[in-house]
C-alpha cells in the first residue's frame, strides 16, 4: 500500500497550499511575534574580525563543492570562522527598519539562529557559542569540548567531533509564524537551506571541507543548547574543518 498520502509531510503540504479563491478569506493565526535578535546578555562577548578574503572565484566554488567528512588537526583561523559566519548570516544592508543578511529570509524575519560547537579554532577555547549578527560577534554559552556530544546527537556521525567547528541552526518559530501562520514552516526550512548553502560555498572558497547534516536526535541537541524544543528547536547542522 502506498502511504504517501497518509504521511505528515504530504498532509502538511496539501493543507498549507495557497488558493486564489480562498487565500484572502482564511483567518489569520493570532501568534505573538518574537524579538528579531536572541541575546545571551550575561555571556562573554567575542568580537569577530572583518578583514578577510576568499582565494577562489564563485564559479570555482560552485564547481568544486562536495560534502567533505575527513578533517585534519589543523585549526581554523578566527578570520575563517568570521568569514563563514558573515557568508551564512552576516548583515549586508539596510532599508528603513529592515536589516538584510547575506542569505534571504521570508519577510526579512530571520527565524534561524546560529550556534557553534567550537572544537578546533585558533584563539577560541572549545565550547558552545551563539552568533550575534547585530554585533557580528560571539556569545560564549559554555566551556569545554562538546564535539563528542554533538556527534552522538547526530546519530553517532563521529566525523563531526573531528571538525574544527559545527554549525547548529535552530528556528525560533513564532518569529516567522506570527506573520505566515501554518505556511511559515515552509519558509523556515527554506531559510535554513539558504543559510547552509552560503556556508558551504564560503567554506569551499576558503579551501575548507564542509558537510551538511539533517539526521539528528532533535531534543538531544536541544538539551545540549538548553532550547525548549517548542519555542525554539534545532533544524539543521553543518561541520566544517581543514581538508586532509
């Protein structure tokens, strides 16, 4: 028996379709918006450098990009990390009250937050960090090597523990759902894809290896980052490290 039509994904796509006859008559969900920037007020703040450049062209990056899982013990430079963060979610412009980033987001709402498991980066002790795009800096959440726990949370994919850094993206759902309601989940996942692709191309431009990961135990990683799994939940990962 073909269970496609009984799957949650299929049902969700069907029930969130736009129809020109009914779209404007549908009731709007009453969901309060969220603040555009999450902050860890008490956390130590690390300002990131802004003087960096890539070594290869965009054409070369597109041509050579592949998922890469074998990393050396060579640490990433702080400049490389800054470039990866700027490429994936850095602020690149402004129009009125809207601050635009390098990756597109539906309604310029940017529901995706970036966390980092720093594992082998020059000038930064291992630990869990939060990226603050408004200040282009990091907020240190906890100390200590977390790579093994991240790998365990990613279904035991041990290569992640050997990466210089693992990007962990979460979604603050009401930041998007307050405007787009049921259909908002589509846009959240698109946002995460845009961000990850920017990261992958930037990593290639810096001659680093990177690999996106969508297989993980959701609440295991939520607990690692102290997320409630409801208002905010992990949606995507990517490991980055020096190539063998």
